């Protein structure tokens, strides 16, 4: 883009990633390069350039430092290395998030905040320009509504992730003013996101189009696919936006069922570009030579235990495992994971980080990327949508339909596990659904397993349930610093405080973690 609109200046102020002085009064900040939006976005090619850049910003916001941080905090993967806040956020007993500008891994919070707002603000600029009369034509045919639909979709999935990740955020739209600083609750942010997805779906339902190929690398996005993506993402945000089991129980599961029934039928995600723009730190959670190789993040023992209940929930810190290799009939232990009798983490950082299994699906599956190659980077798997539909049916007591969906899915097709019996209870069906969500969906979506543990009260005691607004942003907008988490300070992970707790690493098995 040639320059920056008022809304982008607003978000730079709010994000504070390029502010020289954190003590400036926001109302006194002036923009000397502030042409009006009509000058910035005056042609159809301007619109498409902004949307293409917005999708890249959206992708990078959640697939860099935050990706491995959430995986280890949710006991989905395990790793003791200090990169990306992994050691800090997976410590046992749990630490508070050190939400300060001096935290060396503050990018875990700042990247999604800044990146999603960059995407949302660009989308808002495009919507505003179209409302003012800018037209996008292809071979003389007015295709403006296709760009309008993509802008609403982009803003919807950006706000949606802000609602999943943060306790509160700023809802922006094409009418936002430069001094906006009002923070809304995560529920309000998710509601705004779904409203945008609804607009994108409505426009896609009444227009036929294929969007420019540079919007999402290697993914041809037409109006039919966009409708399905809007439905699937709306279902994801409704379900995974829940912070507790009580909020999960209160979900309108009939709505989720309708959305998932009309959701994606193929894996969604960009084609990787060898680590230039479209790549992911999923590479850190595998044995990929592009990442940490055999020292990479491993499959957490809580998932190992799911696959073989004779294995402990937590790796013993003072004794040896009875059996390093697990016994399971799930074929994915062969196709998706490698066994290694050696562990390359430092024992002094806590043997509870240990595991003998590491992801290798990128080797065996030609349609699954390691995060740094030219294969599909799955960020919304068809299996994910199927499991949302199965869960909705189960929670609505449509057990027969839920069982059919699970038995027709990856449990049998990839896991080679026995089908669920027709006589299975509701809890047994839900257990099978969550088994698939943790095993099949490993390494397929930012925060996927973390959000599932959060909404079922299965995070470790003291684990943050959401991120605070980054300290750099709070300083700029003149609000008090706060954080979440800490086994003693905030055992539920939901009570804001600013008494950062840094617990010593657990060195024995006399005080195993409990769940919040």
C-alpha cells in the first residue's frame, strides 16, 4: 500500500509496536501523512493489494511465536526450550504471564494483537472505500462485491482470533475513529466477528466469483468455498471462544450444528512458500530438519496417556517409565509420530517436559506441511469441522448422528480404531470426539487443543485462560498493567492481577498438577 490511513494510524497507536514514546497522550498524536481514504484506495487494484496484504498479516499473526506457546501451555505439545515463551508458559507449577514490555518473549502477545489488527484495519479501509464508490472490475465486469465479501471475511476471522486469544480487545469497523481506545469483552468481540462472517456469507450467496490467487497462497477461493469457510469459522469461534465448561454448556449447539453442516468439506490452508511469508512455527513441534529436528516439541504425555492409558498423565521426575514405547491400536502412532528412546531436553528444567513421541506426519502425508515447505499448511482441517458437527449432535442428544460422523471419519479411516458402538453413552461419544480432537488435529490450528482444554476445564491449575492486552498497548492507552495465571496468584487463570508469579520448576512427583 502507498500510505497509511487514519484507521491504520489508530491501530499503530493502539498496538504501540512502532511508538517512540509510550507516555504520549493519544489525543495529541498527529498524523502528518494522513490523506483521506479515497486518495489511498482509489482503484480496484488498490483494494486487492490491501486485501492480499491483510490475509498475509492475518496468517503471520497467529503462526509465529504464539503457535508453540499455546501448544505447550495447553499440554498438547511439550518443550522445555526458552524460545517463544515455551519454558515460561509451560512451567509446573504454572507461572503468571510476565506481561511487561521487558519480557523477552512479549512477541507471543504482541504478534497476534498487532497482526490481527493490521488485517482488520486494512479490511475496514477497503469496506469504507467501496462504500464511497470505489469499484473493482474484471474484464469490464463489476466484481466489487467479491472484494467486499473477502474484506468482511478477513475482518471477521481477525476479530474472531482476537476474541479467542485475549480477554478483551478493540472492535473496529469502517466507521472507527482515530482515537478509539475502548476495550470490549471477548464475547462482544466474537459477536462482532460472527456478524462480519455473516455479511461475507450473504454476499457470497448472492454473487458468483473467484478471488485473486494471491489472497491466500495456493488456495483458489471462490464464493462457494467462502460460504463454507464463513460457516466453519463461525462454528469455531462460538465453540472455542468458551472459557469454561459452564460456557460450553451454554452454547447454542443447534446453531453450531447448522453452521458445521454447511461448513468446509476439504482441508483449508495456504501452500507454504519455503519459509518466506506463508510458513508456520508448527515446524517447532515436529522432528523437521527445518526446525529443532529431534529436539523439537513433542507430543505431551497427556495425549500419550489418551492413546495408551497405562502410561502416566505426567512424565515421572524421580523414577523411570515402566515402558518408554506405548501400546495402542491407533495406527497414527506409526504414521503421525516417531518414537525416540532419547529425550534431548535438559532434565534440570523439569523432566515433566519429557516425552518419547514427536510429530512426523509431514513425512508420511503428502498433504500435510511441516510448516516450512511447499505443501498445504492445514489451519482448518475438514476433520475439525466434522468433529464440531459430531459434538453439536452429541450435546443435542442426537447420539446416533454423532456416532455415525465419528465412525465415518478419521477415527476409523486413519486411526484404524474400532467404530464406536451404537450403544455408546453420551460421555463415551464425547470422549471419542475429544480423543480425535487431540490426536488427529495435532499441529493443525493455532491454539486448537489449548482452546479445547480451556472450554472443558482441563487446563492445568494456574494456566491463563486467555491473554491480557499487551503491556505496550496498555501503556499507550493509559490503562493499568495486568496479567493472568500463576498457580497461587490466579489458579483459575481468569482473575486479572499484576503480581507476576515465577514458580520454581517441579522436581518431584509429590505434587502433581490438578486442573482448573
